[in-house]
C-alpha cells in the first residue's frame, strides 16, 4: 500500500498551520489593533517573527513538496510553494525596509498575505493529491 509517510504529512500540516498563522498575523492583528488602540501595545509581536515564520516554512515546504513530487509527479504544488515562499521573503524585505516601497506596512501585509495564501494552497493541494494516490492504492489492493 502506498500510504503517505508521517514526516511529509506532518510537514504539510506544519506548512498549512504556519501559513494560516502568518495570515492571521497579517490580517487579524492589524484589524484588532485598529479596533482596540489601547490593546496595541500588548498585541505587538517581536521583530524576528517574520524571519522565524519564513525559516520554519522553508523546510516544511521542502520536505512536503519533495515527497509530493516523488509520489504524484505534479508541478503545481511546488510552483505555488515557491511562489508563496518568494512572496513571504519579499514581505520580510518590505517589513525590514530592504526594498523601497511607498508604504512599508502595506507592502509587507499584502506580500506576506499573498505568500501565506499561496503556500497554504500548495500544501493543501499537495496533501490532496497524495491522499488521492493513497486511496487509489488502497482501493486497488482490495480488488486483488
């Protein structure tokens, strides 16, 4: 039977979780700060959060996408993951002021949100295609 191994499945789960955490950070946190200015001082995150999320997302994506490629041979998840990681890196660069933008916070929020959505989509697509193969293999083994 060709069931997905635990490590790539965990990497996909971690990738989806990190992407959603990133998206919540980018969208919900500024909204919460706008709605409750008095809480803004308590809701700020340390400066290294963007870099830490990117450093955690990179190995999760590499493990999950390489296993997915070996199993289903589809390029789309890896492409979406690479796009997402690139956008996350650009969001970090905008946040740190390494690239020139008219509005650093807006550029950071838009790039990071798009990257998180792309990366979460990649992990979900990868997971779905690996699962389909596992179900098909289990079904085929029952017919024998």
